[in-house]
C-alpha cells in the first residue's frame, strides 16, 4: 500500500499491484467491496522517480502518472473510473477538515495490516495542496515507523544484517533475506537451536517424536552431536512392528543399519568432544552417510517406507535392553535435529519453524553442560584435576606423568642409595648395581612375594669372571630345578620343569672366563606353550644362539615358596662363584640387591622377588693381584681383574720380569732389521722408512723441485715429476713451444695407468706402463721413460726438421710440418723451382684462352647462338 485516506465513510487507497498503480474507493465499513477502481498502465517498480496525482472529482476517481527521470521511456499516463460508478454525492456529504485529514491518512502501510508495506521513497507529498513532511508541523500527532529522511539506494546487505556468519541475499531495492548456517535460525540468523543434553551424570535419557508426513521412501536425517563416549545409540526410526533404521556409535565411528541387514560405517571418529554434523540420506534404494558434509560412502538397500505414525527415537529406546544391544544410551549433546524439511526441537526457539510433535523427553536437560569429572578425584599422586567437557585433565607434579598422574617418575625422587643406579620400571623403579663374589663370601638368597602373576619364561644376567667353574644360580622344588653355572669356562644351563619332562642342558659356544663382561639370555622359544625348547643367547649374538634338543616347561615354580640361590650353593658346598654379577632378572623381574629398608623409598610394584639373605658385597672388585709387588727388576704391574701383567725393562721378560730375553725376539722394528745392543736394540730401516722403530714413511716429495703445474710422485728415497702437456724435462721446467695456429692440433691419447706394489708399498705405472718384477719400477712402452714411465721421450729434442720445418712430438716418433717450398720426412727437399714452372704454365694457358675469346667476339657470324630460338 502506497497511501490510504479516509473521507467520511469512504476509503481512498493507492497501491502497487504487480508493479503498476491502482486507485480504489471502498466503503469504510466493508473494505473488501470495491466501489470504484482506476488502473494506470506503466511500470512504476523500475527504480525511477515518478510523479503521481490521485483525485476524487465529481464522484469520479482520477489517477495520473508521469515519469520525471531523464531516461524515462514515456512521458505521462492517466486514467479515471468508468461512467456509472457511484458519485461522491451519493456516498457522502463532503471532505473532512484539514486536521481530520492528517488524522485519517496512512502512508506506506497501516498498523497491523498483513498486506506488504511500501518500500521506496516519497518526496513533495501534498494532500489538498498542503505539504506533508514527517515530524514537521503536527508531528506530535503523527506516528512514524521505520521511516528515515533521504532516499538511499544502498544495498542493505552492505550493512551485514545477518548474524552468526549468515549469508545475506539481496532481493531488490531495500530488501534482503538471510541464509543461515546451522544451527542458527531467524530473519537475521539471530537464534540458535537449543542443545539437548543426554546422559548427564550418566542418566539414561532419550526423546521421541511422532512422524506426521505422508508416506515416503525418501528420508533425510541430520543432527549435530558432541560426545566423548565411543559407544551409544543415536537414532532409531520404527513403526508398530519393527525398527527399520538405526544410527549408533561403535568405537567412535558412526554406523547406520537399514532393515536389520545393510550396515554402513564412517571412516572417521566423532568421540573427540567436538561438535560433528552427522547426515543420513535414503533415496532411490541407497543409503549415504556424511560426516561434516564429507561422504563416508553409500550402499544399496531394500526400500523403506516412512509414514504417519512412525516414531523417531533419539539417544536410546524405552527398553533398556534394546538400547544396550547398540552401545547403550547416548551420552552427549544433540543440536539442530532435522528430518527432511522438519526441525525436531527438544526446546523450541522463538522463530516459528515446521516440526513434529514431541512425544516424550526423558531425563534430557537443556544446554550442553558437562559432567563433573573431577568429583571422583581421578588424579593420583597429588595431581590437580581440571574439568573439561565430559572429561578431565590432571596437572601433575614434576615427578609424575600420565593422564591421571599415575606414572611416577620414581628415579627423579632419588629412591636408591648412592651405590646404586635407578632404572625406571613399568610399575615402579629398580635399584641396580654389581655384586662381587669370592670363594669364602656369603651367597645371596631370594623368594617370590606371592603376588607374581606373569609367566616366568626367561632368565637374563651379566657376569664377569676368570674362574673356569662356579655356580651362578640354583633353585629346586621336588623334581623340578634350574641351574646356571660355568663349567670349563663355558656357560651351562640345566633345567627340568614340567610333568614327565626330561633334563634339559644348553652350553654356550664361546668361553666366558676371560675377565670381560658378558650378557646371557636364557629364553623359551615358545613362551605361551606348556613345553618349549630353550635358547641361550650370549652377548646378543642371535646367530650363535645355542638351542636345546629337548623341550621343557617354564619357571613358574619359582613364584612362591622356593629359595633361589645366587653365587653358590651355600656354606661347605663348594663351587662358589669367583667374579661379579650385574643385574639378574627372572621373567623380567629383578633379583634386587637392596631391601626396601636399605633404599630411600620402597618399591611400589606388586610383583617382586625379595632378598632373604644378608647384605652383599656391592660393586665389582677383583683380588689385589699387584700386592705384594709380583714384578721384579723394576717391572710395572697392571691389574687385569684377578690377573696381572708385568711390563718389563729391556732385556728382561717372563711373568715376573726375572728372565733375560733377546729384545729382538719381539721384532720391534716394523720396516727394518733389529740388532741387539747392551742397552737395548737398534733398527736399520728399509729404504723409504725412518724412525726409531722404522715406523714412518720417508716423504720423498718434501721440498721437491717440480715445476709449476707438475705432480710429485713419491718413490723409495726419490721422487719424480709428472709433467703437464705444456712442459717437459726431469723437473718439468722446460716449456714446450705452442703449436702454430695454421698447424692442426692432434689430441694427446689417454693411456692406461697400472696400480702396482705389495703390502709395504703401492705405486702406479703411467702412460700404459706395466708393473715390473723389480721393486718400485715399471716396464715402459716405447716413447716413455722414468721410474714409473712418467716422462714422455721428446723425439723433437734433437731438432730433426730442416729448413724451418715445425717438429711435432708424437708417441715414440716425430712428424715434420714443412714450409711451402720444402717437403720430405725432414723437410730436406727444395720444391721451389717446380712451383715456378707450374705457375708459368698456368698463366700461359690463361692468356691463350682470353685471346681466343676476344677474336670470336669480333666475328659477325658466331658459331654458337646463345639466344637462338632453337635452343
């Protein structure tokens, strides 16, 4: 409506209908009845300025329209009501007073009127020749809604009226609409669908809606979910007889099942505590699954039929057992649930949307509140709990780690004595050290604490000894026993475990009584079997592992009630170990050297072996073999762990330096001959070596005099120079003249190099030379000389070319390039007279030919007609 004026009992209205103007007169009491009507041709809704005049004269409505812009297509249009229409005298007595005119005038629309209001600009508005200006004159008695001064054609979308990232769509002059992103709704996307919380504080909650659509084989379901649970029932579509669509979570992935058979699963997981958009589309006998608009696949299905009266369950089913079959009740949040074109609201928003009737809402709360995960004090070892959505985070003390601070960094607490090294364990820590055993020392004994649950299928130990025999570990119960010992310097495992098992024996391939540390591992090859062969691996060498011929059981008989002896069999039994042991483990459990009372902190792990004997001799100490001094005559004693070695003065030897020896028997001269002297020995070095023991090569190239660009070749007591192509001579100091520009350059051939020598000396033969039977020399090809054929014999040195000829040096020969007047191998032949005769004869022939041509040109009748027609 553009404007409306009430004149007594009449309503005069000017309005836009399909872009054109219409002027009507209606009774005020019955506005639906049209008494007179005037239509004016011409489009007004074109963005141009138009002049409009509406009138009521002599009982006839009039309407005049004129486009006043410069680019108007026509000048003026007008119209009036047809004859026979009721006149004003028939309908009323006249017009109201001016004050009443303003009170009964509406411009642009009416309050509460559902008809579209006018959108545009109006200027120079006159009523009964009186100018009407908004809020001027009688403004106190006027009402003005959404009317602004001026006439702006600015696009309203430029003001960004759409909230929450909504997309503004311009719909003509001064009009727009907002396309909202989910989960927002409203004219300006100002409202958000209210989130529903399922399973708050582990409550069993669900909701249901009744379907009110016409029967359809096409279904589109979508919703936002937020959860941290890997399992839970999301959606179920059911009729009175069956459930024909299920959506649930399985290990964090979304699964869709149709008709109890066809199942489709997502690739990604959604139980990360973030919102995810889950969409299921069923059409044309196929089901497709999407996560956040990314396709997770589609499969063919048998058709389903959605019809009125079906129920949509959200978060679970009324039957608890039926819900448990698909992961139980959903725990998390659901927002903006949609089914086809309907919005299924748990808690309605202010904007009116199309929805299904909500049938039930059981223990579903408003919003997306988190459980108080810290109420159960999940953080251990003094960690501080911080609640995050449906989860918690622990701020752990510096010496702890893990989600619940359950992993204590025990070694940072210094739990071990200073004599031990702390090693972290899966469930605690271990204090490890070495232990020393002597023939008369006390052995160590251990027992399980009765809480060992793991199977014991291995033994690992470290040892150091020079003894050829000794007991390392022994334990027995009835017919079952284990014994690890050293026999004849080799490691030996003897074992008999299991019902009816025979005695098993394994011996190491290499000796271990060399005073060095060795690591041994004894393992079942099939630890999960009742009976298995055992293997002995020494120093990690799997290739030399010794494997038993017979099978035997594991060491579970050691878990409780059995004494484990380490280092011997006890007092008076003999065979005690003399040496050292490092960490010793059975089934991965350490046989500790420290009790809890001897450590700074008790070990927290459940499974333990306990030491039941007195304190051991910690560390690895051999006998003091250098006291009293075993080396005589000034010899120096070196302790080699239960063994000593004497460094004797010259001329003396033997274990105790009390024997006279020839110093040269030890061959001290590396590259020379040894001669014994009263105070020692003297070395006479071979050629090319020097030093007290003839251990150093003589650098023959030191201070060499090879010319610039030459390479020094080292030999025995001498050197040679390998010359570049522009030099020659023994020292490569003689420059070879450059080849003149008019003489063709012949490239020097690349000849092979031979590598010769023996274990003492290596050298090379250059220029195709071969190795010689004479040490440090080569057999050279013709044309080369030198110790290693490094020198090219200069055949031009004797200047063999005569009469100014250029001598070209080639391999084992030369070539003379002669001047024009000479030839021959040495340019010895003078050919200058021959060339003069040739030149004279040539000029004579040329003169005779020219004379003949001139005579013929003077003849009137040429014998040859070059331009003739017969050619």
